[in-house]
């Protein structure tokens, strides 16, 4: 009798879980559904890696492309976190990386800095300034490599574009001036070496 009762309870629980999963897969609803909780968690904490991982997992599970999955997630009719569409939810919590990823807004070179070495509103180019402050050639190389394919197709092309851009500044100075004023001799030597080639 106990065995039969336990079997009935387990079957009912599995049946309920299966229908809840199916419903959420069709409607992309977060309310009461832990299957999509990590997407909202990533959006709330600006954890872009976790967000991308979940987009990939759910896209694979639902047999849809990454772009289609992002479109579904960005649409408030299909998916919500705390009653808001995912873009509004991310933005309201200061999760700009996730919001930019959802909307397809890419940061561009046309930004300026008002702080010591950080590009305000632009997380893609801050390491250029930071490398000057720390005189870290390795960090500068990584910053250049991260822009290959976006700003140019070679390290030299990326370096030239970043250094020549009038509106790319660190603390109000052009990158060249900033490297000199911070006496980033190692970074300047690397730039000279690359420019000579």
C-alpha cells in the first residue's frame, strides 16, 4: 500500500513538473518557473557569461538559433523577469552588458573618459587607458587583440585606429598624450616597435 501511494505521488509530481516545463517552454514565462531563473539572475547581476551560456542552452533545448532566442527573450510578451521585459529589467538594475547584448548595441570608439582611466559607458576600450596607468604591455596587447575584427584585421591596424581617433581619450587626453604623461615607457616602446614594422 505504501509503495502504491509513493508511486502515485511520484507520478503526479513528475507529471506536474513536465507540464510546467512544457508551458514555460512555449510561453517563456519566468513567473514560478525555476527553469529560466538563471536568465533573470544573470540579467540582475550583469553576468554576461552566465546569460550567454543560458541563451545557448535554452536555444539548443528549444531547437532555435541564438538570434531567434535573443529576440524571444527581448520581447516582453514571451519572457519577463519581475513583470518587466528582459531589456527593461536589465537596464533598471544597471546591467548594461546584458541589455546591450539583448539589443545588439555595440560600444564604439566614439566615447570619451571623465575618470582616471575608464571610458564612461564603454567597457570595450577601458583597458587601453588602464594599460597606460599600469605600464602593462600584456594588458595593452590583450586590449588590442580584443578589437581585432571589430576595428581592424591586424594588431597594427587596431593600434593605428585607436591612436588616431580624436575622440578616444583617457582623462581628457588622447591615448598618445596619456601614455606619455603617465610615463608608460613599456607600452610606448611596444607601440613604436609595432609601428616600425
